[in-house]
């Protein structure tokens, strides 16, 4: 009998939790991912990481989650998975890039798991062309429009070490944070 501990299984069983927006890992750009990095952090392969991230995203009620939001150093995010968005389509995007953006920009309300209760009306391109590697390592290209385009762009910001708050004016931010604080207080009172 040995006292060896399988660190991979311990790491793999851990629950992914959101980091606060002030954590430096949320604010750092992520370098391109190499598959060798996965084992070092307790993941067997891309498919296992994808499943864990999608489960965490859905448990948190989100439609997008990037690894640096949960303290993982992988250039990866998952988006979608909601039945009302593209019939539940889920994209697992490793080393994603935006190849081009359309000229038409539209305003949409955005939220972010990293900033609970904060919602901002932001202008972004309506259509984008993207490339990414999927969970099998195959290179994919997608032409995204509307909400999936918006979510992809939002998660790309995280990959680049930025957050959606950087797209808003100081006045918009102050209003959004005050409103969020009121919503949080209301929730706390309801829980008592």
C-alpha cells in the first residue's frame, strides 16, 4: 500500500469557481494553448476540460465562460448551450481568433459572470468571422451573427485580459454598479 496521491484526480474533482474581477488572472491575456499544459493542471484532454467548463458555465447560469475567469491558464472558452440561443448550440473554442468583423454595429445588453448583476448596453459588430480549434484539435471557421457573435466577442475580451466594463463610459459604469448593488441587496434581503 502506498501513500501516493493522484493529484490529477484531486484537481479534476475540484469545483470551478469564479475569480473576483480584481484577481490578476482575470486581467491577463492568455497565451496560445498547448495540449501538454492540460495534464499539468489535472485534465486528461481537451474534451474533459470542455465538459467541466460547460458544466460550470451552465451551473452559474451563463452563456459563456473563459478559463481565466476560473483561474485556469488555458486559451479556451465555451459559449452557448442555452435552448433559446441557436437551438442550444455550444461552441468549444481553443486558441480562438476573430478573422474579420462586419461594418454594421448594434447595441445589446451584456452581462458577465465575473460582474454579477452588472449589465451594460454596448455597441459591437453584428457579424464576425472566427477561427478556433475544437475539443478534438480540429481547426474550425464560423460565421457568427447576432447573440452568438456578441458572446464570442465578449469571451475574446477575456482571452485578451479585458472585460466588458472597458467598453463603457465612466458614467455608464457608475450607474450599472449602483444598480447592481441594489439588486444584490434585494437578493440578500429575500434570502433572509
